[in-house]
C-alpha cells in the first residue's frame, strides 16, 4: 500500500501512520530514503528514523545512501520504503538517476509499501512542479514529472500549516493559482494522509477534510472518501 502524508510522522495524522505500520512485515527491513536532504545530514536523519521505529517493534533498517542503490539492489527484500521530507526537487532528481523511478514503480506494482512524508508525498504525484511555491528548485530539475501513483493527480504538502496566517494566505493563493495549470491537484495538509490501496482499487483520504482542485473547481474530500 501507498501512504502520502502532508508532513511529519504520526503526530499530526496518527491513523494514517498506524495503518502504514500495520501493513509491514517486522521480519524484513525498511529502506529509508532521505535524498531530499543534503548528504552530510544522512546519518542524523537515519538515526532519528531508527529511534522512532524501534519502539514500534522494527529491528532491521537500511539507509539508501546513493542513487545507484536502486539499480544494484532487489527492492523486494524490503517490507517498505520510507521516504523522508526536505527539498522535493532534490529528491526527484535523485530518484530519476540510475533507473530509480522505474524500480520503485515495479516494487509497488508487486505489492511493496511506500510511506512518503512531505517531499516524499509530493513525488508520489504526477508532477512535483506545484511545490515550487514552497521549495526552491536549487538543482534545476528540468523534467518535473514524478512517480504518478495517483492516476494523474499531483499534490502539495504542509497546506495551510504555517503558524503565520499571513503566510498561509499567501501560499494558499499560490496553490489556487497553480491549480489552473494542474487540473488535478491535492492541497495536502499535515493532518491528512492519502492512502492508495492497489489491491482493492481504492484511493482515499484519511484524517482531516482535504481540499482538492479538479478541472478548476474546488471541493472538500472527507475522512475515508475516495477521489
């Protein structure tokens, strides 16, 4: 199953996080991906991740520390891929190297699990360009197409989650403007997780009501509602 979280781990949307953990085989390792952050921070992020997972009963982990990893390893050995947040364009650039996108799609098509938070959720959409209002494209990624796990939908993250209301208004207006170019766009907040269940052909929201833009029209999708 695929879980795309608007931000954080389980603190804002515990139901989505718990559902993800319940899918996993605790005898197999979790692959941790942190390409959205600069390489010198890998060890710190991985250490914090392991510290969160051990109390949940997991003991096997692997840090995906090079883009060559996807080309040189069998992803079926992992119970899940956990993809951390950071700069979305940096993450997408790394995933495109060494056949990473294709290998991830194959892994998920064969029943693998994915939990993407923040940038790790945005790359699950059709295109990462909508997050440009929040993330700078420092790596000058030209092809912004992404994993496209949601049948043509793209998403942003941390929607309306700033403590600065003025900033929220500015960013929300930016998302509405971007929706003119991306007719299937999810405004994903930290309190909401997109759940994609390929086996049962379901794609639904879990958590707080979520704003989506479809063909220029706004609508709200509630907890458990498919889209």
